[in-house]
C-alpha cells in the first residue's frame, strides 16, 4: 500500500443527514433558533436540503438510520425522546422518491440493516429506487448495534458482533445473486408486436440455501442501471474491515487522526487486494464537522454560539446509546467499562492502560468540538486548506459533511467552503450527473467492476463459489 501522503485532486463530498430531529454533529443543537430539524415530518424542509446539496455539487445525500430508541441512558427512553437523540427515526426510504424528483441529479445513500431486513425484499426496494432515480442510489450497509432494535424485531437481545457480520456476508450474497444474477442484461425487449416483454430463458431462479436465508428467486425487478446499489460500509473492527474489503465500495470512517485512518484504510485495502480487488476501488470518506466564517472572528463567534446551545446531557444519551454503556450509572471518579456489544469503535479510550472514568468522558464531551472528532473551524480558505491536507495525509477520497445546524451547516459550506475548495482545484462545484457509481469511479462505470466478489454472480457467468 502507498504510505506516502498524497494530495487528492478532487474531493468527494456527501451530506450526512437522518430522518430525525436529533442527529448530526452534536446532540441538542436541534434546539438552536436557526435549526429546522423539528420539521422532520415536512417535505418542505427536505426539499430545501436536497436542492442546496445538489446545486453545491455534492455527490450524494446520505441518510443514516436506526431501528430502535436510544434507551440506554438511565435505563429509560425518556431522555432519548426528551432530548430527541436519534428520535424520531422516520423511514429514510420514504423520502427518496420525493426528493429525487426535486433534486433530479442528486444521489441518495440509504441506510439499511442486514440484521433486521430480508435480502429478498430489500433487493427489490433498492432496485426499484435505482430505476426511479436512473441509478442515483447507494446503500449504507449496517449490521446495527442497538439492543432496543433487537427487541423490536422479536429477539431478546442482539446477535453477537461476529454473527451480525456473518449474516451480513450471506445477506450480500443473496442480493448479488438476485440483482446481478437472476436477469440477463438483455432480458427485457418490451416488444409489443410479438408480444414479448422479457425473453423466455433470460430470467432464472437463484435457488439460494444458506445458514440464514432460503431464497428461490428470481428478483422481481428487471435490471436497473447500477444493478447492485453502490455499497457504503463503516466497519472498523477487524471483522468489519474484512467485510468492507469484500463488499465496500465506499468506506466511512469513524476516526479523525490521519495516521490512524491511513493505517486502517491500508489494512482494509490490503485485504481487498488479497480478495482480488483493485485496492483503489475502495474509496473512503470521513465524517467531518465544519464551522466556517468569513473571518476567523466570525468563525469563532459561530462556534461560541453553538457551544451555548450544545447540550452535554444529550451527548451523554447519544454516547450511552451508541456504545450500550449507561454512563449515568457511574460516579464521576469511577472507571467506565469498555466491554460492549454496541459500537466498540465509538468507545472513548484513555491513553495507555489507564481506563477512563465517567468524569473523564464527560470532560471530553464538554465542548461542542468534542475532543478527538474531526472538526474544521476557520475562514473558507483555512477550512479548504485543512480539508485537502487532512484528506491527503489520511488517504481519504473526501468527507461526509455532518451538520451541526441544519440547514445552516450546509448553507455555509455551499456558500463559503465550496468556492474555496473549487479555487484550489480540490472540488468540482458543478452538479453531478449520471449514476452514483459512475460519479465515484475514475472509469465512469455504472456497474460493479468484474473483479468485485459480487460480480461473479452475473447472469451468463458460472457461479463458481458459495
Ligand atoms: C459515518 C458513519 C455512519 C454510520 N451510520 C450508521 C447508521 O446510519 N446506522 C447504523 O446502524 N450504524 C451506522 N454506523 C455504524 C457502522 O455501521 C458500524 O457499525 C460501526 O462503524 C462499527 O463497526 P465495527 O463494529 O466493525 O467497528 C455508521 C458509522 C459511521 C462511521
């Protein structure tokens, strides 16, 4: 792997959002007077977000999702709904067709869980969206981490971490067979004169029998522009990286330190190469928070304004939900456990062997800038310079912009940072065209490359394994 820092020529930038009131860069900021996330149930708010993102040249609108409430803090859901931490959680799929109609070039990345969905129905839903948007669809593949979600789907508790990934591998296998393998590329002729819509023999069952799924097939949908949606993935654990190396086209990083990111990416890209993939096909974006002002003083004033609205309690609800560790149960001088079946990579750890106390973690979260998170503050030129430098040092392709305020963070980014990045040749500000995969790949292809493990299931190729 290339260990030398390189300047990326053009950054990929997506907008991170969630069909929720309390999501994004800092819990509690939905209470800011300029924030409109309380309008989560109104399409007007979302049309504005989508069109601004499109006109600023962003590559995609990313929609995060959870399937349960953040009920870990104080062992209750009251704080989560009171503080609107990842609550409510509307279905992100429902927003896409409406927004794709007003933002006709913007792409959409929708989060869906391999632990609680079924591959047959999910493949159908993604293929339908891929058709309706002319291929502007990605899938953030998640295995989920909330005990509350497990209880919503009939389980007493979550599957173990490794079992979630094993199910996810099989889930993807089913999706590839359905979307890549059950319809020939030229199956649909739609000839009214014969009449024949799809050629006999060009649509076939998949006969999948695995440990978790039995799916006869074929897919109910005809071949869509991208077939498989662009696969986003954020595993950071060794098992998660193995999964990302096999299936990930765009990795999402939960880290900020460029050396740490580069080491993690080098590891995943080496695993991808060992699976026969081109390592450069594994692209990577980090979640970034941005506060920008026309002057350094204005940026600082914005930061202070955010700090005055920031709510530490909401952050602690968020941390407890993410990690499954109820920080409210600990005295400030008590060491916090780091053992969890939740998001282990989000657990704040001390330097060396000394475990952090609950008080240490609270101090870490006292600032809206939350020590350790990727946070760019400054003038447009300072932010553009810092983003380019960080991406080059970390081996990143770009960022998911994580709103502190919505739509304010996006508005500021579009107005101030996009022109500064464009002036440096680090971002193309024109609205993107074509399928999502084509806009992310140097070769402009709509479909999975032939060396991708999922591509071997294509109709007409011998399915050699699995
Ligand atoms: C930018 C980013 C976005 C994520 N979005 C979601 C999400 O919407 N829903 C979800 O359940 N998990 C989400 N995750 C969590 C990941 O899917 C994954 O569980 C996490 O990074 C831990 O992976 P690991 O256990 O392999 O370390 C996200 C992670 C990152 C870094």
